[in-house]
C-alpha cells in the first residue's frame, strides 16, 4: 500500500519554511484564526481555572460526554449518535478503510479533497467520479451520480459547501440523493465541514436525514484547525461500533485538553460562526471586484458557500507557474494541479482575516503586471 504525494500540503508548507517569502496566506482553506486567549475570554476567568484542572489522560474513543453533548446540541441529534474523531482526515480514513472490500467502488466528486482519491487508491478501491463543471456552476449532477452507483458501491460522498469550488447542494438535492442511496442500500456520506457558512440561501444540516452519515469538524467553519478535532454523526448503531473499533486502533482518542476547548467553543459557536461569516462576506465582495476588473485573465464561479473559490486562467494554461510567481511576491494561493485541474487555482478568502485587503492589493498589482505582459505577447 502506497500513498501518492500530497501535493497540496507540500505546496502550502512553504509558508512555514525558514526565511519564507510568504506574507499572506490565501492558499489555506480555513477561516479567521482564533488565539487561545480570545477563545477563553468568551467564557471568562472561571473557564480558565476549570481548564487548569483538566486531567491529562485518555478520553473515551467515542469522545468525552461533554463534547458529544455539545455536538449533539449543535446538530440536533442524540449524543449517542456522535463519534468524535481527530479531525475530518481521520473520519475519511475510517470510511475508506471500512469500504475496502474485494470489488468495492466509491462515488466521489471531481475535483475534491485530495485525501479522498489517495485513500481509495491506497486501499485498492475502485474510484467512480462525478464531475463538477464550471459551466454548471460546479453543481453536482444527481443524474450522473445515480448512473455511477451499482451493487458494489460502498458509499456516495458529497461535499457541501464544496472544497475547493464553494458549490452548494440544495436541501432538496441532498434529500433526493439520500433517498436514492437508502433505496439501494448504499451509505450516503455528507462532508459538511463548511456548514453553516453560506453566501446566499442557507441550507440545513444533513444530520436531519435519518440514514445520512455526516462529517463535521472544527477546522473549517469553526476556524479552530489547531484543535485537530472533528465528528461523525451516525444514526446506524452497527456503523458506530465499526467506527469506534477502528478509531481504537488508529488514534485511540483525542487529547483531553483539546476536547475541553472544543466543547467550550461550541458553547459560543454562534459568535465564532458570526465572525467567519462577516470576514467571508467582506472579503468575497473584494474578490468580486478584482475578478471583474481582470476578466481578460481570470474567470471564476462565485462560491455559494464555504471560504474557498476555484478560479481558472482564461487561456487554459497551467496555473502552477502563475502561483509560483505570485508566491515570490509574498502571496500564497494553491495551484489547481493539487486537485487534478491544472488551469485552476484555489484561493481562500477566510484564513487571512483582516489582512485580506492588503493581500488582495498585492494580488491586484501582480495581475496588472501579468495583464501588461499578456498584452505584449
């Protein structure tokens, strides 16, 4: 078993290199970061004292009761239906590990998070991809997904809001795909780590659907990637047992301190979500103007949710060199070949927070020079 090189993380790692030229991170996919001090200040001095009394020992493989109850309240489900995991990545590892049977296939979005295809390939699972096309706003085709499913399909995975495109499935589309999978005995997995960050009509959590498996985490919409904590909502008790057993082998448990901080964050989730929404709204409007001014170079589909967009070079060229030259000017974006679409690039408009206007001004200067060079060709 061999994992393919993780091109996305290899590219993003340059921001952490000694003497890095990167001043502005527009390549990462999370929202505005929180300092520990800021998070603790949401609850005052009493919470600080309680954290000092945390016993640094193993938690339950299912997650602490406190955290599971907080997630259950957020998702409006029974706490017994919550499985805590070490970030969304561990959930994906568990899903693909359990799907790895002879002749099995899985149905995945393309483009999608690189982990999905890497895990499937490493476990020898057949990958069937439904294409997200710019001409249809990157919205998945329910008809295409249905055509890909057969008796060997272990699960269908949807990601809404989608990374990297920002596409969103409507409540009706989500329900229809859920019902289709249930009728065929296929697991339906909804990766909704960007819920509830929307730029228009807001959608409901897929946790309301009785047979959906839902993936959430603290890294994206909750902007606390350093906690390395996530969750699975699973209504099927047999699957919950399988998850718990696999997790006991993979990571055993999260840190007790991390779970205490995660529970604290959920007690103030609306404050955290409100900050992410405001930053995303403000910065997305700046992207609107920039791409409108430079549509001779760049085209895009405005994201309907999440905190990433997936523009592309209008001439169809490979964007890696474009991204490299911009990185030399101190601004990091992610080349589309990390997602199997070389003419595209991913831009995150949440993680840089209040620095985004300055970063975008630097980006605009770069595009001006690129437009001048383009005009002389």
